[in-house]
């Protein structure tokens, strides 16, 4: 491609791609300015098409646990691609991948590989309906589970009356089958179960919310959901596309001691390659075709290149176990930035769990979408632009999560703290 800057590329893209982007948040709509175009990445750094180097805390929205272009993952991809990029036929690595996931996540007695997190959650809902013979779903306001119709629903006018679609093109009948309480509101779920429990096929939840910014669960929230699912006969589905393998060498459900019926995984198990997985109790998983009557298929499911990348990623996790260090770096980041905010007199807090974080321009606590919406998104936009000017790339939205990778150093964290201090003081 002829050398070109990001603005010129975006202008070209707008003529042939809706909005100029292939995923909406990349358009920088909520932070302003021209979206970036990246030429390459290595370790913690990305290089734009203009040749500018930035320290990356987006990390492809989470899966780059070991940073960009980790040698072992790149080598595995190249080796697999040289042998063939796609077959639509079974390959030995698919079996190894499934065995590895089942060993690392004991609640996943059987697993089906798919091509994305969206495909995993979509399959989970169909499987829950097929297994239970019921139609209603409980999801939580502010939790994103991909762009399947049933999951593009926000809170409706009444807790028990079903949802209202947050996207055009979703039929009212699909929205009406989704009930949407607030995240962390166990009492609301109890009321739904009391009213409609016999109709609920599944409760789907991000065990740690990561799509309205970082919002951890209350201590009783996930155990309470498990109890209510058991009481009603509904399945409990953990969407761990973000949280799986982010806090330890397994899922968050395994770490917190709450066993879901089904778990959805995504890009992190491919080291950034396009992949997803759904797994859980064997009796439920056997409802999938060709054993059962719930249909799911995909030519690229178990793609050999993505599976090779995933196996390399999971091997690195077992060998290096970076989680204690990620927690130390995360704690250093949060303490440093929050101290700078206090010194500047800014209403702000950086929420943090392990190596995940969100800078919120509001006072704590943030417990659900309603409290997230109190945040000053315009102030975040200014913060984002200031950090970008200082060479630090964050998620271009107040309502997303930042990620620390195993490639980040204490020096990187200190650079972030210093830049954040300047941005906060500037207002």
C-alpha cells in the first residue's frame, strides 16, 4: 500500500465501509479526533501508519495477554498456515485444544469450538432453550454478549415485561423474550424468578462486567445467581469472553468457586486469533448436533491456524503463569493514578481487578450501568486525547476496559501514571 496517513485512510474507508470502520468503537465517535490505523505491533507497542509508536493498553480488547506478536504464538501460526489455512475437516489440534480447555476449566466437561465470542453466546442461548424447552432469557443491563438479536436488548419499561431492543432490526418478539435487571441486583432476579421462573431457559452474565467499564460482582451476586438458577431449573451461563484466563490460568467462575452450566470463551483462547468456544455439563453439550437436536455448525470452527495460536497461548499461560505480576502492576497503576487524581482534586477513580482497569470520571462505587452513566464521558474524551498525545493508547470509550499484558513493565506503568497526572491536572 502507498504510504498514507490515518486521516486519508479513514476518508477512503468511509466511501466503501459503513462509517469507515468494521466495528463501531474504532470510529472514535465518543472521544473525537481521527481514528488510528495501525501498521504493526510488538510487545507493548503499536506503530501507526505514520510511524508513531504508542504504548498499548487496549491489547486487541483483551486477548493479547503476552503482548503483540509474541514469538511462540507467531511461530505456531506460521507453522500451521504453511500446512494449510483451512480444511473444513477435522484436524488433530482440535482434539488437543478441546482436551486442554477441559483440563484447565473443569466445569467444561465437553466443549465445542466456534469462530467468535458472539457465536459462542448465540449457541449457548439456543442450547439452553433446546435443553430446557423454555424461551425466556435473563441478561443484565450493560452486559454485552455479542450482537445476536436476543442479546441486543436494554432495560424495558418494567422489570418483568421484557426488553426493548437497543438496535434496529431486532424483532419485538425477540426483545420480549429477554428480561433485563440491573447488574449486581440479586433482589430483582429473585422477583423475576418468583414471577416467571418456570419460563426461564437461562441466566447469562459476565461474571465480571467488562462492557460498561470494569464492574466487579458483589460477593453474593454470582452465588445467588447459581442458587436462583437451580431453584427455577434455568441454566446459568457465564460469558467469559473477557474474563476467561484473564485473572488466572482458568475461568473466573473456577477461581471464584461458582460453577456455571455453560461457559462461553472467545478471542483470548486464540491469543488474538478469531476463535470462540462453548463448554459445560456433558448432558447439556450432548444436545448439540450431531448427537442432539440443537443445530450448530461452521466451516471455520476449529480452524487450524486459530487453534495452533490458541494452543501456543494456553501453553504459555501454563509455563509462565503471569497473573501474580499482572496483579502487582495493576495495583501500582491504580494507586498511582488515583493518587494523582486526588492531588488534582478531580472526581475520578481508576477501578482495577488484576490486570484489567477502567478510568471512571465519577466517584466510587460503580456497581451497575446506572452508576456508570453518572460518569463524565466528555471528561474521559479529553483524558483519552491527552493520553494519546503522551503516547499511550487507551480504549476510545469511557465504557470499556483497559488491559495490562505480561509484556508491560514497571517503567510502562510509571509512564502511564505520569501522563495521567498531567491529563488530570489539565482538566
